[in-house]
C-alpha cells in the first residue's frame, strides 16, 4: 500500500488551519491508509481514504463532521479530532481525519488469538469490562458502532486498558449506511440481510468479541464448522446466519467443540464461574432467537466483568489465577472449590479468604463477594453500588502487618472512619490510614454496605 500520501507531505487541518506533516506509513485496510504525522511537534495519526471508497460511502463526510462536533464518548476511543485535506479544494483532492496516535503498548486482538501476547486473566477481564463500558457510553449517545470486530479493538496486555479505533464507522442508531459489519462478528439478522446495523446488532458483535477475549474462540464454531468441506458464502451464511447454534447450548449439543479443533473453548469454558457462562448462554441462545429482548446489555456485561474480576484468586501452590465460584462453594464433601483442582498445577483448591458485602435494602442490589488477595483493593462502587466505576481512588486495601507478615489486614484508605465488630464481638472504629485484622466473622460498616470476612 502506502500510495495515498507521500512521506514528508503536508496536509491541512480544515477547522484549525494547522499544517500536518506526514512522517511514516502505519498500515492500510479496505477504506484507506493510516499514517503517523506531526502537528507542531506533537505526534498524531492521520487516516486517509481511498478515492474509490469515498464514492461508495456517500455519508462518510457527514458522519465525520458530526463526530468532530460531538467529541469522543471517552478517552478510550481514538476519535476523529479534525478533518484534514491537501491544499486546494478538499472535495476534489480527497480527505482524511486526524486522531490521537495509538501507543505501542496497545496490542490487537489478533495478537491475543495467535498468542503473541499472553495477558493475565485480570488484564483480560479488565479489557472486557472496558469494552462493555465504552460501547455503553457510545450507545447512550444514540450512536451504534456498526462494525465491532478484531480490527477495531486494541488493549494493553499488562493492565487491560483498551483503545477503540476506526470510529468513522459510527453512525446514528438505525441509520442506513454502507458499513454492515465484519464477517463472523455480524449478528444473524445482518448475515441474512433481514436487518440494518443498530445498537442491537452491536450487542451481538460485542458478545462475540468478549467470548473471543475470554475463551479465544468463536461461539458458533464447533462440530458443524468441522463438518464443512467448502467454507464458501452459503456455508458461512448457514453457520452464522440461518442456522447458528451456540457451541455450549444446554439444549442443543449438535455443535459442541471438538477436541483437536476447538481446544481453547474446551479448556477455558469450565474455568469461569457459572454466572459468566450463563450470560454467554443467554447471548447466543435467546440472543439469537430474539434480537430485541434476548441480548445481553452492555451494563450487564460491565457488572459481570467487575464481579468476575473480584473472584480472581491465586493458587497457593503455583500462583496461577483461578476463579472463585459462589455457586459451587459446597460442590464436594471436602469443601474444595468446584470439586476441581487448580487448572495449572492440579493442586486441590479451597475457598479463599473473602468478604461478602450486603447492601441496604433500598439499594436493591444483590450482595457482592470480593476475594482478598495480597493485591486486592476496594473501590467506591464496592461500598456504594450507586457510585460510578472509578479505579484511581481505592477506599480499602489489603495490607500485611509490619511486624508479623503472617497477619493480614484491611487498611482504610478512604476519608471516612469505619465501624467494625470483630469476631469476638468487640466494637471498633477504624480511622483513615488504620487497618483492621482480617479474621473470619469480622464485620465492617462502610458506605451503604456492611461486609463480613469469610474463609
């Protein structure tokens, strides 16, 4: 590629009038090419469109101008900042847009599925939360993304922070357009041509993306896929459109994952707690049959991913990340978790140290369970379910006793004192900066919740 702009070429920002110099070629796709550029010494990215694509997408400029006016839903979107053109008449010479440059720490979903990066479960679950939260912010503005897929999502494998690109696809929910989606991520009604892209079809694509993120596999590719001899358009239409069957559908086992072909799905599915599997089951059963009422909302995924992250604990033998499933607490007579060993070293797992947070009845929120690891922190949404998800100001942190490393406590790092009752019945006030020893039966009142320490 690298045929649209020359290195060293200068283009103009249409609203600011600033001169942008093209520095290097980054990559290209079906719509155009992306370059690294600089404005007054500041690095940016420029996407420039192919002339033939401008003819296909008559509403592209309208979408971009609206995106620039409205601004990004959050800093997770590499959003159009300004339209740009070559000197002269921009409508004749073509155009593109300026956006923030993606940092090198962000990797693509292809890097994940090909195992060029191997993030922790915590990073993957955080990325899933951030994606659900970001698309919720987009949809809340009345927009749909139209093309949620591998190529548009990047994440930092060390912490799960995400970036969403190609936001020139974003349009008003339900608005007709030329962008229909990417194969294998499109909702069945898009594959069959019975609907146009919308928030509802975005929800299906989001569920596919999250399934890939957590299980490294496609939710509809099982025995029916391996039976296909010619993977042509009719076969794809049947698999993803007219006859889609979830590989873990509890009522239809005709499309189960096959050993040797779909090992990722077989390995990862049993690792996750039942509440996560239930959401995927709903997304790809009821969510296929009923596109309006059956699909899992972004807010549900968001809450589930926060809950899932709170269940992570470390195997005491090998340190591998495991998930605590409250539904399987008493699965076996020996009280081992799930009745299963650690997935990595196969040592028996016992329920970890944890707190159960019960909220006031007025909150209308079920109790939360948070596993207490050496690096666990509680945030405002833990103590008050009506608070926003903000992770830069914890209210509590697990801490180790400075004189006795065998003793662990919960440190108050909020601005308010806690009221606590120890396991022996002693009432205590825990001021900011102080810690309370973690012992089974201890109860703490903070915010609108009361927690109890459990083993």
